[in-house]
């Protein structure tokens, strides 16, 4: 519907499928897959993007099961951690500093809102935008294009890291860090060189 100046559009959400997925059983997996199967429960939220738990492997009906069971494991990825790694706050601070130095923030605040309910408010908005258009176009230059691209890259990297933390534990829950691995490799190379030198001296 429209009155010549604005329009209203109705949006409808598609109804989800009522079909329920069948529960998986042990026979649904191949023999080579079963040693790698671990049942995880994931809980999304506001404070945390997700908190996942595998529940351990405690079998109370078996003798000495508590000593032989694998310990309970929890993995989580907080909202603060996500926004920090994606550098959302850093990019927002950069834009605010640019606007304050160029005094564009005051120009934008003085423009009447575009949410007009009558013709007079719409005219005030258009007049304000036309008066400030040249300055705004000069301000929003290639810096913002590069900043949006960096934000997109960081967002994709953070989503990839989030998936790795949930599926494999990632570097966050890796028992051996990358630095420790490099030290182990260097130590192994040093020992190999020492043993080869000793063999040469013996010969």
C-alpha cells in the first residue's frame, strides 16, 4: 500500500518443516567412525556464543569405571571474545575518532531524521542532506572501504576459529600450544644433529 510518498510492505516468515529427523543409532555409523564418536550438548546464549559439554564417558555399571572414565570436558566461546577477535570495537573507535577530528559527527547529528511521518519533515531531511552532501562524500573515502574489508576478513577468521573450537578444540583447548610444538621440533632437530655428529666422530 502507498499514499504517494511512502509505502508499507508486509513480510511473511516461511513456516518451518514439521518433519523430525530420525535418531541416530550405532548401526548408522561405520566401524571406523565409532572410535571418534563423542556426544556433545551445545547451548547458545547471549553472554556466550555457545557452551558445549561432552559429558565424559562414565559407565556406572562397570567395576572401577570412575578410574578408567575420560574426564568431563567443556568448551565455550564468549560473546566478548568473539567481538574482540573480530575487532568490532577497534573499528568502531577508529570511525568515531575520524568523525571527531573532521567534525563530521556534529554535521550528522544536526541532520533531521529520515524517519519522516509528514511531508514537512521529509523536506527538512532532504534539505539538510543536500546542504551537507559534499562534506559527507568527501569524508567517507577509501578509508571506510578498507575498514569494512578488514572487518569482513576478521569476522570470517573468527567464525572459522569458533567452528574449530567447537569441533576440535582449536588452539584454545589444545594441550600442546604452537610455541611448545616448535620447541619440541627444535629439540628433536638438535638431538638428531648431535647423534649424527657423534656417529661421524666414532667413524
